[in-house]
C-alpha cells in the first residue's frame, strides 16, 4: 500500500513539474538545515494555503520526493516550494532557491 501511495505521489509530482510555474501553488520559506541523504529540509515558512495543505507559519522539517533538489540548498537560502499531503503528512514535491 505504501509503495502505491509513493508511486501516486511521484506521479503527481511529475505532473506538477510538467505544469508551468504560474499553475503551481507555491509557498515560501527560509532554509534552516538540509539533510540530502535523508531527503529532508527544515524550513521556517510562512502560512501555507494550497488546495491540499493549510497550515500556519512555523518552523518544521519536510520530507521531499526529490532529495537531489536539496543538494544545491544551504541554510539561510530563501526558497519557494510546492507541498502536497502524502499519507497525511506534508511532503515537498518541488523546491528551488529564490534569486
């Protein structure tokens, strides 16, 4: 069952990546720490209000579907990210540093 959910989440992430940036629901935050080997990033983020995730501003760790994307991030970077619920937990499906 978990493999099916991860496969579905990966498919959603690929579909989301195929859409243009204006069509995605981006949130923003600041990187506090990065653990690419664990596929995790700790963000201090603003309020998130997307179709699937609604939460207040806070600091929290996020799992990511693409740990490779974390390799270019560093503490202090300001980022924008797309987050979806997977098995009831918020998971980042896309993240990039803002210039």
